C-alpha cells in the first residue's frame, strides 16, 4: 500500500493533494485542514489542534493530537511518539496503518533561498511571518530517522524539490531513498514503481 505524508515546506505546493488521494492514503499536518480533508491529520500545537477540533473536522475525519478535547472525535497520539512533532507522528501513523511504500513530500527541513521561513502557511494564523528565520529542523530530523529506522520493512522516499534541504543525517538511513520531484511525478502519473 502506498502513502503520501505531507510536510508543509514550499516544495509540497508542486503536488495536487486531491490527485494524491486518488493514488494512495494521504497523511498531513496542521493547517492542511483549511483547504483539504485528508485520510489522517496530525496537530500537536495546542492552538491549532483546538481550532481543528472546534471546527468539527475531527468528528468527520481521522485526527490525532496529544490532548484530545472531550467529545470532539479526536484521537490521542500513540504513546511511542507522544513527544514527537506532527510530521514524524504522521509518518509513524502511516507505518502503523500498514503502508509499505511511503513518500515524504514537503519535508524541506531548511530555509527558502533567502534564508527565511519555509512554510506553505507562513503569514497565516499560528504560523511565523515569511520574513522570519527558518525553524530549527534538528528535532524533526532526529525523530524522522528514529521512525524510519524502526520501520525497516517499509520503503521510504523523501522527494526533493527546489526548496528541499539535502541533509547528511538521512544518508545513513538504509530504507530511506532520495528522489527528485520529476521522478516522483513520473511515478505518480504512470503508476509505475509507485
């Protein structure tokens, strides 16, 4: 089974979420709920997690957070990744759901070309302004390496776009492959090797 886990780096804008949903399960984080319903949504920061639940999204869709509000339909993050960030938790959930080929899209882990905040939702509620410095990605990287290394029966692909940082930490993770966006689009459109 194929899954797509969406980070919120700018390279994710290269892909149509509705098209991805026709090709496999889609796991995403935080403000994606503003425009799309995905198979699984994760939000660990309290303000946005509260908003997601108060909109009714979690009553109709699978949504995970650390402290679900009563009777809002949200699920609690699994204990083994309870302290992790939203993106790595979404990756873990895609593994727990039995997917054996998982593509990481928008996991840029670095700044825009100008060194500033790289996030699809910059300048919107709960997010830093686009002129802010990039968020430190070391915790995300360590958490992702941990989840992927524990899941050696799964093939992972980190899709690199123009804003994706090339991180040496991922080079030693044997079941994580780096592919460029054009190769991924070809796989996506033809269904070959997907």
